[in-house]
């Protein structure tokens, strides 16, 4: 079945803790699906990462271990106990071994997992596709495609053909597929698990061995024959020919149809997301503390000097820098944030929209509309490019955030639909080829700088669009170009820590100090040259 991105699944979300959504939130979702597969009883896990992928070098520092282990314990992505995951996994008595060796992975974020308890052993291969999104691609040697947006029932059996017919007659579902691997099972996708009566009748059959149930991990469910009003910018413009809707209204129309939910619910869900973002910024401005990080609470000093008129004047610009920084610092101190579109780029969009909203004294509804406008730009990127830095560098994260924010800013200023799309196009054009080379495997630097750059670039491009600058290249073509550029970037420059700033002399010194447990002060990591 063809799938389409959801604003709340793929673009603005999940609500989470941790440095990286493609590492922390995604791995946690994978872990939770594994927990269900094992009937919530995991005793032993063997984890394999490919040396040519991103996870070989980043699984600990960027939180893949933290998320995965939290998922094994059934935690949510915003669980308070996540920073203490090692103690929790030890107390739970789950034994874990991690090996890095060739596994033939074709995606840089590939998890190969062998799960055991006293009764059984199951094998799972899954990938993180960016922004917290996942796909389970293999279970017990059988090829599958599970994104975590269905209730999935797996009926393990010896001779499945008659059983498929029996299920099809007794239960209305979206899909029934026979999966053949080391074990054979029937995969049933639906908006609910099979009924208790059907389950009981299946278990009475000699051919049926056992049944597994895997709950959805995404907030917006999929369904059979899903439809959306458009999936490219050009299709959206055609759809809008006789409707004359604003960009935020088009976003609402898309997400309502995509998720089979009311337009009012779409708007109010985005309001709840906005409130989480605003709360995170407020917490960041109070100053944050966390031992295992490089940078301290720099936004506190920025605010002091901004208030003291010691900075170059620019009320809106400085407010946006302040808010972007505060959000990033909350992320780096394991506070609750919203991936927008990723955790590594969680500062730019809310920093720009909420910062401008505050300075211009705009309403909450104005900011919700701007977030929705940004969200539909993200849908086009998710559908035709990527949010994964492991695939597209920081262009995929901060670049996407900048393009989304630019469209949202035009919405705040009551610009036209064409101006919003122009702003997004110019902002994305400005970010093509941006690499991901985080220092010391922490999603802090140069991530903070690039989030600020993304937000301020969005302001510049929004103002150019509002002045009717010619963006020349249509948004759809820019997104297509993002995909091609990402495919051309070398592995070393895509979130592996093997190139760029990550391998400078000073970066290696910082990495060594962190590895040796030197947490005394962020100032000790730096020297003036």
C-alpha cells in the first residue's frame, strides 16, 4: 500500500527527549515494537550495526542505545527516566550485547536485533528513516514493511493457506499478507487487533502455532486505500485553483484527509504542539543543566546582553536567536521538545515562529496557522526527499526546518500563498549541500549555530518573498534537488562523525574529555586561538 506523510507523524513530532529524533525517538519506537513481538518479555538482546552505517559511530552519543533500551522497557519518547536508561535496563535484568560488523545493511540507520526469553527467539531488522520515523523491514527472516501506524496481528502457522481464507471471512482488515522466512506467519494490518473470538478459534487450529500483537507507535494511523488531496506543490496549487485557500488551510485539508480526522482536531492538535514548544523555550530561558554535553546555557547570557543593549540592534532577529538557542539547550539537557522536523533541528521553526509572534504581539491562533503552513512544506520534503541527516546531511534537518519556517513566517505576515512557497524555495536553495558533522557525537555543535542560521535565513527569505523577489526554481524542483544532492554527499559528511568539523584537532580533544568523564565546565572544552 502506498503511504503518505502525516504532518504530526513525519513532520512536526514526535514529542520527545533526547538529542536526535532519528536516533532516540526512532529507536525507542523500534524497541517498543520488539517488546510487543516478545509478549513484553525480553531477557536477552543481541544488537548488530554495520560499520559502514551511521549507527556504528553514533549509537551511544546520539541516544540510539538510550531510545532502544527505553523501548524494550515500554517507555514513551518523553519518559523522564530516559537519561538513566543503563541503570533501568540493568535493574530489569535485560542482557544486551552490541556488535559492529558487516551485516549487508543498505540503509545507514539499520538495526539488526536478536531477541530472546526463556521460551523463544525472534529476529528483527528495522531502519530509522528520519525525524523519528521507522520501518521494520524483516521479522524472522521474512520481509515486511511496518511503520508503526497499524494494529498488527501476526499469526504464526504451519500451513497458512486455509487460515488466510478463514481470517478474511471473519475479520474486516486493511491487509492480510503471508510472510515466509525462517518462520511463516500471516500479517494482519487493521485499525484494531483481531477479535478475541477469532483469536480463540485460530489458536484451536492445529496449524496455528501462536499469535503476536504489535501496537501502533505513531499518533496518526494509516488505513487501506488512503487518499490525500495532493502530494506535491504543483498538485496543491491545482487543487486550490477554485478554492482560494491559504497555505495553513491547505495543510488542515491535507492532514484531515490523511488522518481521517476532523479539521478542528487538526488545528487543536497543532495548538497542543505549539504549547509544548513554548513551554520548552520558557524552560530554556531559565537556564539548563546536564552533565553529558558540550555547551552550557548560552541563551541566558544572550538575553542579558540583549536586554542590556549590548548586541547589534534587531528586535525580531535577536528574539528569534534567543528562542532558537533556548529550545536547543532544552533538547541538549534532555528536556521535552518537539522534533520539528527533527530533534537536531528542533530550534529553528519554533524559534522563528514563536520569536516573531512574541515580538509582533501576534495571537496564538496566528502561530498555530504558521506552524500548519510550515507543516505542509515539510510533507512535500518528507514525501520526495528526506529529513534524515544520515542520508541528506544537515540540509535534510536544518535546511528543511529553514524552508518550513520561511513559509510559516510569510503566513504570520499575512502574505500570499505564492509568497509562502517562494520563501520556502529560497530558504531551501540556500541550504543545499549543508553537511552534518556534529562535534564529539553530541547534537549540539555546530547544530546550535546551524539552527540559528536556519531561523535567520528563514526571516531573510520570507522578507524577500514578501517583497516579491523571484525565487526562479519552483519548490517541487528544489525538493527533488535536495534528494539528488543528499544522494551525492559522501558518508563521512552525513552524521557519522567521520568528516568535517568532527575530525578537527579540537573536536577530538573535546571527544576525549567527554569519554574520560570530564564534565566540570563547558568552558574547559574551549581555547582562544
